[in-house]
């Protein structure tokens, strides 16, 4: 339990640092931008109470907002991601798994589950983020293109990071 | 009551989501100027279009009244025009520049008889010609900008090569640095914009800076041409390309002035001797 909290805190610090120092400066004009910091929210323990999950997501978003000068924008997107996370867990996981305090990581959950988890979650997050950022439906195709392209790059970055820290543990489901 | 609590706790994720999301959106709208502006705008669009609709219905009811007023005004204006024509002969030359330069430039008023802005090479036709002293190569301006250069004249008409023509090149200077470059229409298709070429790379140029004629070519110095809207479009050379918004509105040109440089012969003769020597 204590170990899980410490891991999450370290992950939070490292990913926020990477996001504001590195990924903020990478991008292809306005079209593609990377937001792999959302891995923080993806990897929060499964069985945590909803209120705590929303609060932590909100705070993560606010921290990023503070550095991006866009108060509330990332917070809203992260809250949407948290809601997606709850539904996704409820649909795909068994009841005893839902109660456990495991980290839903690549090693723990298997490639297929983790991939779809990250992919759809990133889509939800980026969709909310870009729609609120442009705040209108004019030029919607351009926004849609940047949502999809950014999602692809964010997912790739997240997968790379997950593979970097991949440690084979007791696998629950076999692919 | 118990059922209500059951309902709330069962769907607590959604309720927490709504609360947090609303808080975040409120933060966005209150603290980010762009979203605030467009939030207010979108509500204004609804209000505005509603009023517009109401107004268009109301205006039908007032049509008879409006017609009556317009006819009365027409009668009045017609009387005034008649009186003026009898009282004053037609004015056909005015002075627009400084008294120092008055001896050098004279201006001839003309009306635009024909105009084009959508071609690749645009020309105008003016309703005065060689009978009024217009000659080939004179500059044409309006009260707030440059129009073009006289190309050909007949007795009562003259054709003008508009600024919106690939061959037109006019010498201009920048407001602060006083360096000179040449104004061309460039690769624009838009009649509101033009390019300033040949400004050296080391010059610091600000957006919004005004651009004036330099006085080296056919036009008197200090006529505003436009202001810079885009800087730093480098053509890969050691010169800057600046995009400027023209002050002249080519789409509704009506009265123009033809610049008659009285000393042009003297200047040309002097420059010709330089070439020979």
C-alpha cells in the first residue's frame, strides 16, 4: 500500500517534469502535440474510490495547466479521462479485480487490454482537450485531424515509456 | 429518500464527473481570454441574429414612411445640385501636398469609368485624357493611397495600369527606418494586400508600421500606401519580403487624382546625362 503511493508520487513527478520540460517543446506546428503525462491517470490503482480518482485527475490537470497557462483546460480533459477510466474498468475487469489495488500497467494487464485502454482513453482526453481549446465547431476537420494525429503520437510515446519500465510480473490474463 | 441515496451512490461516478467538469469549464471560461471572448460571442450571435430577424420584419411595416421620406430628400438634393451647378464652375485641379512642393506637382481630378480587380493584370479607365493634360507615365492616387500609373491616353479617356498588376513597381519607404523598397502586388490574389520587396535583411521591421511613397518615382513623397501586416517572409535572399495591407480600397474606387510632375522633364534630362557620362 505504502509502496503503491510512493510509486505513484514518483511517477507523477517524473511525468510532469518530462511533460513541461520536454514534450511541451516538441510538436508539429499546431497540428500535433504530445501529452503523455496522462499516463499518471492511466496507472492510478484500480480499486481507488471515485471521488479520490476525480480529485487526483483534476489536480494533475491543474498542474499541467499552470505550466501551459491554460487554467482549467487540461483539468477538464483529465476529469473526462477519469470518467472513461471508471467505465472501462467496470466493463472489462472482473469484480475481484475491480476491488484490488493493482496498478493497471502493461506488465500487469497484458498487451491487448493495455493497448485498447490507452488508445481509447487518449482519444477521450484529446477530444475533450482540443474541443475545449478551440471552443467552436468551425474548422472542425482541422481539429479532428489534430486530435487523431496527436492521439497517435501520445499513444506511441506512452507505449515506449511503458516498455522502458516493463518488468514481467505475475500475469493475470495471458494476452 | 433511501432510493435517492441509492441512485446517487450507484451513479456517483457521473455526478462527480459533472461537478468536476463544470468547475474546470468555469475556470476555463473565466480565466482564458480566448474562450471568454468566444463564449460571449456565441451568445451574442444568438441575440444578434434574433434582433436582426425582428428588425427585418419591422422594417416592412415602416416601408411607406421610409419611401415618403426618401422622395422628399431626393427633391431637396436635386434642387441643391441644380443651384450648385449654376453657381460654381466645375473644379478640375486641386493641390494635395505641402506648399513647398506645390510648384512641382499639380493634380487633375478624374472619375473611374472602368475598373477590374479580379484579373491577373488589372487596368482602370479614367474619364479624362490628353485633352486635360494627362500623359503616359503619370502617377494616379486617391485621397488615401496609390492607384497606379497611366498607360495610354486618348483625347478624353486614359487607361491606367493598376497597382494590382505584375509589372507595376512603386518606390516606397518605411515609416521608422526610412529605408526604401519597391511595392509590388506580388503573388497575391487578394486586392487588399501587396508586398514590399528589396528591404535589406538587417532592418528591424515592426508589424503595423506605415509605408509611404518615397518620392523617387512618379508620386510625391509621403503618401501613405498601407501598413505592414506580415513580416519576415524571406525569399531566401538577403532581402525581406513584407506583406502590407493597402489603404486604397480598389473595390470601390470612384474619384482619383492624376499626379502631374511639372519638373519631370528636367529630372529625366539630368538622369540621362548621368547615363551617358
